[in-house]
C-alpha cells in the first residue's frame, strides 16, 4: 500500500519537473543570447577605438561566442533529457 502511495506522489511531481526543465532550457537560451550580444558590443567598441587590430578582435569574438554557444547547447540538451525522463 505504501508503494502505491509513493508512486502516486512521484507521478504528481513529474509534471513540475518537466516544467522546470523547460524553464531551464529557456533561461539557458536567453542567457546565451545576452552573453553573445555583450561580446559583440564589446568587440565593436574595441574595433571602433583601434581599427588596426580588428582582425585579432574578430577572431577572439567568434571563438568566445562559439564557446558560449556550446555551453548553452549543452545546458539545453541536459534540460531536454530531464524533461523526457
């Protein structure tokens, strides 16, 4: 009898867990967008101040944006795996 009650309690929290995973995926996407936007802003300001080093700044900007994108993708995949479990 206690096992059935425990299973019912877990089933009730499954929907809340899936909702939390979906919210986490959304926050990860928004955070990545804000981070990449700040990188672009900083890079454009730096290029405007020193146009002669624009190539180095551009390379570093793209590399950093790729790292942020990878971390965000990893976070979204983890949240989706939680949601499907």
